[in-house]
């Protein structure tokens, strides 16, 4: 017999509360105590665990829902079920816990879509509001916007109350820069491109449920000021004098687009305040060799007072937040890097005439920095959506029941996963935001970054049409940068369209329709006799359904995997069809043949449902040709097409060859000299012909001083332009160096070099 009694002197800290172990029970077991006002850390594990409440009162918090915990309450948690126990009373909450590993139970729980569902909670899925300094290109569309759209479509098919929210980030510093270049006012530029962005999203069959235009929304500015005042009233954010950079000639305050230099974290060339390469913020005064975009003179340093956030004091808060929801390792690693700094003071306001000034009068001529502003913008979007839906969702009173899901590029990671949770902690100390993060890397275009400012892009409007939209969605899903940078190549897109979607998918469906028309009068046959191969193929389709369900689910969301599984359904079916076709015309095997045809139709039915979130037009058309309504719910199993259904696959056209415009990078949208200079760099550094160099500096390419001198001489000989070795080995990437050289070269000297690289 084993007798163990609770002893508070044996307790020690674990999971944010006090625990002690009980030995000899054959499973893990222990006593736990939660002090008044405290709660256990949110965590997940592969053990099954149950709690028995012995004394005190509190609540179990599971997926944003609260459940009473009183003496005599027993709660069992399946593997991977996130849970928190909070003491809401005024005396210690004491409990007994027992836990054990069961590999089969853990696997079942991992695959359980019901466990991973959001239940009745409202789910707000945000794609980062794009900057209205240009239209959307495929780099934009492949990342947050397609991801959020597919995620919401799939969740809705599973009965989730999910909405897609985005808008235009009007007060970005890039907007007045674009306005100056176009000879317009910032408001005019923002309004123009915001409308263009919305139109491009519509062409991509992406229709957000809430599209906030921040400069036009009459309630936005007031709500933002109130939010900022909440942050200030916490006492943590104060006006602090610190050095900044100013243009040496005009005295202009320099930040973001106005200043460039070497990142203090990784050494890459970067603009002010954030590095796109490593994701770390900078204060611009810590940039290596900073340069102003306003003049050639070196910027001057000078003190200025701004509202400042001591972000380094939030290390434990951010760590706790990162234990709550879906936070990829990429984001947690960034946070670890940032909080290894001794201090991290982030300005929340900057001198500017474009933006929303704080209500506080402690500083003059400053606006709330657009990135902290966005944390409020998400809450404002929820409120605006709710007002149309008849829901009382208030930006000033975020609800613990809300589930927030963010889709964004890695260059926005610091803001979304570190800065915003800290601001929410200050503005709403009683709210514990439950946020899942989905991050994508850079999508390259023929080896170089897409760039709105350099007009190096394939623009959405140039490629999207009713005939092409689903082929574009499929290809972007298959190639979007998940975990690593990927590359859009014209030849690869055309191959996917011609060989995969038309040559494989459409050809199979047309051929299946022709066989049904020939042998079954154009209607779906009922299954007859089943062979072992038939049942094995049905099982294989079931495995594909499980795989694509996991790929589109909230935990393992991956459009790369989803696209691969959709293609896998077709290729599995083609192999099966080829094997079964040997007896298609043989007498005596008619019952087996119609079973094979019924299974091919089941595969087509599965494809229509599984493709619906990714390729909605194709899915609806395919369902129609199978005699079914447009897919509206996610399949739980593989089903046969109802016998007797009219099948109109034989002449159906699902995809058409569609021309794609020449990529802007090879049509002089970026620096005209970039292709020539890139080739020269590859030759001197002995790099492969397909090595990406455009967005890297010579230092990043490990260029030696001797190689830099060789480049200097060849540039001088070809263009009569003298570029110093210091300039070559500075922070400029190859694109920027090409711009510098172009500005110094005679047009006549440039022409033969640039013409040689037009394709």
C-alpha cells in the first residue's frame, strides 16, 4: 500500500506554480498548489493527465473557455490539449494530478480534428495590411493574402466562425515617399493604391470580410489615440530623450525609408528601424555607415524626445505569450535573440506630418509610429466587422474568447510576435490574447526579391483573370516560401499549368468523362464487385484526405503540402486507372470495371472538395460536372458519387493556357545595370551562373579586397566610372550599387551593356 499526503513544505516551482511528486504509483503523479491570483503556465505535452481539485476554487482555461474548478472536480486532458489552472479565490487551490504516456492515444489526439477545432469561438484571421505605395505583386499574394484566404475557407467548411480581415496601411512612411515621386499628396496616393490593392485581391478571388482604409475610416483616428493613451497611462511608456539621425543639409528627421545602412545585428544592408534579413529592429543610430536618401552628406546625430517603450522589460511576458498559441520556432528564436540584448528601447512616435498624432501634448510634431499603430488597427477591424454583423465586439474591450490568427512575412515578425503582445499587455493588462502566427519567408522572382519600390515584380493584374486565377493560386500554393525562400520562375509556372493542371488533371478528368459516356451513357455507375486492389485504393484516398486535412488545419497549415496532396490524389488515381484499364473491355469483368470507375469518380469528388479552399472556381466547376452542388463542407470520409448522377466531364475545360508577362526584373523595372553588374560579380567571385546576388552586398558574398579592386577596375574600364573600394565593400547590395553606377555613367556608355541583358 502507498499512502501519500499533501505537504506544502515539499513543494517547488514548476509550470509557474508549486508542485511536488508522488512516487511509486506506476505513473507520474504529484500534488500542486496555485496561490491566490496566480495561474499555471499554458503548456502542452504528450501525456494524458487528470486533475482532482482538493481545496480552494478556481477555473480551468482551455482554448479561451473557462470551466469551474472546485473541491471534488475531476478534469482529464488528452495529449496536446493546452490547459491553464487559475486560482480565482482567496485561499490556496490544491490539486492532485496523475499523468501517463500512451503512444496510441497521443497519435489519435494529434490527428483529432475535433480537438484542434475552434468550437464556437470567433476566429479573426488577419493578413498584414499592405502599404498603399503600389499595387500587389505575386510576392505579396503568395504570402499572407493567399494563406489567410485558404485558411478561412477551410475553417468555414469545418463550421468555424472565421473571418478574413485586412486593409491598407495608409500611414506608412513609404506612402509620402511614393507621393513625392508621383507628384501627389500622400492621402491621394494612399487612396489610389488602396483601391488598386482591393481590386487585385478581388481578381485573386480574395474578398476580405473587413477591409479597413485607415485614412478614410471616420472612427479610426480617435480610437487609435485612445489606445495609445491607454498604453501611456500604464506608466511604462514615457517621453525619453535619445539620439536620432538627421539629414545633414535639410535637418530632416531620418527613419525607415529615409535612411539606409548596415544592420547592427547581421550586417546586411537595411533601411531604418527593421532589417528584412534577420528580422531585428534598429534605432537608426546603430546602423553601420548610415546614409540619407535626401542628400549625399553623412547624416548628423542629435538628441530628440520621443515616446519610448523599454521592450527589454517584457521578456517574461513575451515568453509566456509564446507558450500559449501557435508560435513557430522561427519567431521564438527571433525573440530569444532580441531579449539577449541588455536593453531594447523602441520609439513609439516619430516626427512626421503624415500619420496620427497622440492625444498627449508632451511632444510636438510627432505621430504614432505606424507599426505600433497596427496593433490597434487589428482590434479596430474586429470592432468594424462586428458592427456590420450585429456583434458587440469593442476594440477597447477585447474579449478573452477571441481567437486571433496572423499571416505575415518574416520581415514583420518583430512587430507581430514581440512588439504587439507587449503593447496589449500595457493597454489591456487583464486580457491574455490567444494568437496563432503563420509566417512566410521572401518569395523571389527569377532569383531576386520582388520589390514594389523598384517595380521588380509580376503584378497581380497582369496575370490574374477568370481563366488563370486558379492556376495561379495552385502554383503559388505549391511554391510559396514556407520555412525557406522560394523562387517564382516563368518556366516553372508554365510547366505546372501545361503539364500538371492541363496535361495531367484535365486530361484525366476528360478521359474519365469519355469512358463514362461510352460505357455508362454519361451517368455514374454504381459500384459492383470489389477486389483487394479496389479496397486498397479506397484506403489510399482516405490517407490523402487525412493528409490534406492536416495540411490545411490550424496546427500544421502548409499550402505547399496541401498542393502536393491535391496533385497526389490525381496521380494516385491515374496509376490505379492504368492498372484497371487492362480489363475495361473484357467480358465477364463488368462488375469489377464499374467499381473501378466508381472509385475514379470518388477520387474526382474528393478532389472537388479538397481543392475548394485552394482553387474555389475549379472545385465548383468540377462538382457541377459531377452533378453535385458547390462544396460547402469539409469531407469526413471518401464517398462515391451517387449512382445515376449525370457526369459531364468529357468536354469540360477547367484550365486554359494563359500568357504571363515578362518579369519586370528583366524588363528594366529595377536598375538597368543590375543584370550586367550581377554577371560581373559572379565572374570575378567565381560564383554559379544562377547564384542570387542582386539583394546581397559584396561583403555578404565574402568579397576579398583583391576581388573588389578587380571589380573596381572592370567597372572603370567598361563605364569610365570610378567607384571606391570602400563603396564596393560597404553595406550597399548589388541593386543599390547598380543604381549608384548608373547615376555616374554616361547614357551612351550604359546602352550597350543594358541592351545585352534584355530578354
